[in-house]
C-alpha cells in the first residue's frame, strides 16, 4: 500500500486555508509528516480520524524541521496517540525535548500574537524520539530521509520510494495556490549556499511529485525546483544591492511585490492572512542576516 494524503490544517482563528499542510503516508505503520502547530491540532486529529487513523493506529511522526508551524504540536500529539514515536534530525532533537529556547525565539518574532498563532508547546519525552543522522535509514523500508539544508541547517525531506513522492517541508519553497514557489528565508538560520546544493540533490533524485508544507502536492517538480533556484538567486542579488546602497525600504517594497504576485492566485484577503503570518519582508530580512555574516 502506498500513497499520501494532504491534510489542510486550516488555522481556525485566521480562517487560513491552503496554507499549512500535514501529510499522512499510507503504510503498514501509519506515518505523518509535520503535525503543524498546537493551534491546529484539533483539526489534524479530526482529519486523521476521518481517514481511519485513530489514537492507537499512528506509529510515526516525521519532522522536516522544528519550526513551530511544522513541529509545535508534537508533544501534545503524543499524548493523544500513545503508540507514536517522533523522527527528527539530531540537531533538532534537543529542542523538541526542551523547547524553551525555540519558543522564546519564536515569541520574539511574533510578540503578543504568538500564543494565538501557534498555541502552547509541550516537551517531547526523550524515550519517544528517534534521532536521525545523515546517511541513516528511515523508520520503514521504502521511506528515505534526505538531508536538505537551506531553510534551516537541520532540514530533512522524506522520499517515499514506492511512488516517488518527496515530502519536502520547506526545501522546495512555498508553492501557494498554484503560484510559483516563494523562497521562505526567515532569519536567523537560512543558508543560501546550502540551499543551492539541496536543489541540485533534488534534481538528481528526480521525484515524481513533491508535497510542500505551504502548500500541497505538485507534479511539476523540475519547473518548481528551477523557479525556486532563480527566486533565491534574485532575492540574494536584490538584498545585496540594497545593503550596498543602504536602502532599508527595499524590504517593504519586496513585501508589496510579493503581495501583488500572489493576489491572482489567493485573492487579496488570502494574501493578507498568509503574509500577515509569514511576512515576505521577514524573508528579505533573513537574506540580509545571511549576507551580513557571509559577505
């Protein structure tokens, strides 16, 4: 049995559909990729139940990385699904066991809106974590973890070798509502050189389709891969030029341009809700952060 289902996590408070996904991979040992934030956990649990995965059925949670929009619900999820273990990169595992620093960092970005957006983050018990190191196998035969740094150094994508689906997290960018993929480059951990190597690795793997966290399955893998590479290069050149010129207003200009680009795909209201959460100006700032440390 093979295949995967995209679960729209639908942030209830924002009315945000088509923006954050978890994936159920059909297997003898039911598996999900990225449970999302605690604020959408009830939605995830209900959808898993609708798909026939109850509290005693789920076996594996795969984390592409530990940002709260991908992994924040993990500790609470394990309370509801007692047979489940969590698979995470060795560099991310300590932050799942003790999320205090992770939450503090996210709270600095989102301020008073943090708890409404992401919800409470509960530590993951160490005995229920399976640490992954590059080169090691996945939780079951036919599911291959791949080191895909760029968005963050410990990023992992998961290739289902049975049907060629790459569960890419943020490694293939954010192809919202059929739009070309946006580069998610928030500070402080983006690494543009590593991301370029990741995109080259994905070309060599040549998956049949990919499932992005933001958002959904896409079968035009090569077109999206090349488009993301061009966008990353263009954003780097743009930010470098702005930094050289002292043009701090370019971050706001970039935000407006991304809003205009997305509007035909998402509508102005959808764009407002999405970029109100995942600001393009913050992605500009992430590239600036990288360039200031890697001139």
